């Protein structure tokens, strides 16, 4: 479904944003018990969008209790009944996708073209997909009568606020669990809008609870003694801390963490197509993508040709207002993230890599970073090892397929990889050697709810999406 968006000022009017929001607990919005709030800001204008309740540990407890109470009835519903609610939610998301896309672009900074054509269709598709599983769990390959776990505590990041919510909530509900979800501090609004959709869909009270807050709220949730499952997406550092909290308890845990994916281009690859894939791989969503193709590995013999074409293409990228449908690269999500990107880029220069960016004028207010390319990068450089989580590409070269595999795997992460070649046998050989959970060939950043997603090594464990995504929420 596509909409023709009005120019920026009118788009803003597409969605009503309340001046303040409470926590969504047991089907009602209510302030935090101590009345604390925080502001959520649009990263493209630094305008305060709304004030949102900051959940206290007692609020977390209240949300978990509501989810526990709701679990009894929700888990006892026939799968076909749960499916009806999920289908209804999916349809309302489609109906309200224009509002949601604008809201997501305002709160997160991502271009409206992406929230409209990528995030929202994927969010709805995810709910439709898991709705379809709700009455077929006996056929999921886990034997007769797989049982839900109970209450799931879910913590998500700011890069795909609504999509990460869908990845967490849809499989949990389909399998008969109830949830308490904490969105990231910088992007709470689409999760609160989703709470309203739950009410619109008539979802029983307490099945979904949304508690806004900061890292301390997430920590209180994962440490709560009465949750049965923790699902986390975010940084490897916080993921490790959560694993330590959960260790020794009977809580089931899945972690989706960081990445430093290699996008590998062989000399027989269709260069123009590869350039599009590289651009999509690193500049989609400002590079705030855990599976971003942030390391370009190019075969030496085509390096010059490829880099010339890539630089020409980068000169056409438009950075600016997320609500302008011609924008390719929106705002960096927060001042903190901008500082992190800037520090790593400075380190790249200090360590001797060569920095290049097209001439591009950045807006005066808000948080912005021009699409950037580093050549002369070695594996020892920080920009080749650490996740930048921004629109910054590090280019390395290789001569042989074996060298490409060695360099691609030379990272503590293992979330995704891309291979560009005409040779089918090489694709298969590479795919068998790369230590990455998702491997794309002659494409990049393609997602489908039927396809499991997740990492190797420090990119985490467990899979979301597909039949595999059910397992994380079932006693099997
Ligand atoms: P984090 O700082 O890890 O935050 C993720 C979520 O955890 C946020 O809701 C955060 O709350 C919360 N949190 C922070 N400290 C916590 C604690 N001690 N206990 C429990 N929860 C806590 O990551 P981020 O900056 O939002 O996101 C960027 C990172 O996420 C990148 O490294 C990226 O690779 C990774 N990521 C991975 C994936 C997948 S699928 N593997 C997808 C998206 C992002 P506040 O934001 O309110 O502080």
C-alpha cells in the first residue's frame, strides 16, 4: 500500500500526538506511581513531541502482575480465537499505517519512504504471519500440545521501534504468552500508539502492557522474579548484562545483538546492482541497522571501478527532512548516537584511514551525519572492528575467496553477510564458510516474516521470525 504524502508541514498533521502519555498497564493508560516523566524529542528538529511516563520498579511490578493475571485466560483460549485478535491487530495496523509511518519518522528520524514502504508493511506482515500460526502450533514440529511459557519481558531498541515490537509481540501472543514490553527511551511513541490499537482490537486487558522508561526500567523488567521469558534486542554490552541477570534463573532468554556485517563483492558481480546493494546495505535507516553491511570487502581487481561508481551514487543521496518523501537519509536518532558515530569516525581518521563524503548540506537543527566512506582500512582499525551504527562504510579489499571468508569472519559478531557474484557454486561455498545467521546473495537487507533472523557469536542467540521464532515462546 502506498500513500502520496503531502509536503512536510502537512504530513505532521496526519497524526495526533498527545502532549503526554501514561504507561499502558492492564488495558489502561496511567501515570507512573511517582509521577515521573521524560520528554521524547524529534531528532530532525529537536522539537519536544510529547512527555512520557517514566516507569518506576513498582509500575513494572504492576505490569507483570497484570500480564500474569491475563495469562490464565489468554493461554486457555483456542488458538483460532487468539488468531482473530492478531488478524484484527494486523488489519488495524494497515488501516492506520499512514499515521504510524509519520509518527515513526517523527520520533525516530527515519525517512518516510522507509517507514511507509519498509517498516509498516513488515510490521503488518509479521502480525498476519504469526496470526496464521496461532491455531497450528501442533504442526510446528514441536510435538503435540506445545505450552506457552507465561509472561514475557521484552526490551527493544530505537532503530526499528515498531518493527522490533512486532517481532517480539506477534509470536509471543500467537503462542499464548502475555507480555510486558519496554520500548527505547528515545522512541516510545509508536509503541504507545500500538497500545491504543490493542484497545481498538478489543484485546483482553493485561495481554499486552507497554512500560516506557530508560535503561533502569529495562533492568527492573528483566530482573523481575515473575517473568518466564526475556527477549532482548539491543547492544551486545547490555545483552551480556542481561544474560548475567538471567543466569541461574529458570527464565528462557533470547538475545538479538550487534553486528559488523561484510558485504563481499567479487569481480564477476554486476557492478551497478552491487552498488545499489552496498548503498542499501549501509545507508538504509541511517545505518542504524544491526545487520548493516558496514564492511565492504571488494575484490582488488574491481576496486577502482566499484569505488568510482559508489562515489557517484553517493553524490545523489539526499540527506534531510524525514517527512520529505524524496529524502534518502534521515536524522541520526539522538545526540548520544551522533556523538558515538563522530567519535568512531574521528578514530578512523586518526588511525590513518582515508575519509570521503559527498558534498552535502546538512540541516541547521537536529542530528545529522553525511554518508561517509573510508578507504585504506585495515582489519586492525577500530572502524573495521566496532559497530558504528551510522551511515559510515569501511572498505577493505581481498584477492581470493578464502581471503574474503577469513576477513569476513574476523569479527566477534556474526549476524549477517552479503555476497555479490554471478557464480552459484561460489555463493554456496561462501555461505557454507561464513559465520553469519543471515546471508544474502546479490541483494541485501531483505526481510520476510517467514524467514528466521538471528546471530552467531556475540550477535546473540535464538531466532526471531519463521517457525523458529515460535520456539522461543514455547515449552517444547
Ligand atoms: P541498548 O543500549 O542496548 O538498548 C536497547 C534497549 O535496552 C533499550 O530499550 C534500552 O533502554 C534498554 N536497556 C538499556 N540498559 C539496559 C539494562 N541494563 N537492562 C535492560 N535493558 C536496558 O541499545 P540501543 O542503543 O538502543 O541500540 C543499538 C544497539 O542495538 C546496536 O548495538 C545494535 O546492533 C543493536 N541492535 C540489534 C538488533 C538485532 S536484531 N540483533 C536490532 C536492533 C539493534 P533505553 O534506550 O531506554 O536506555
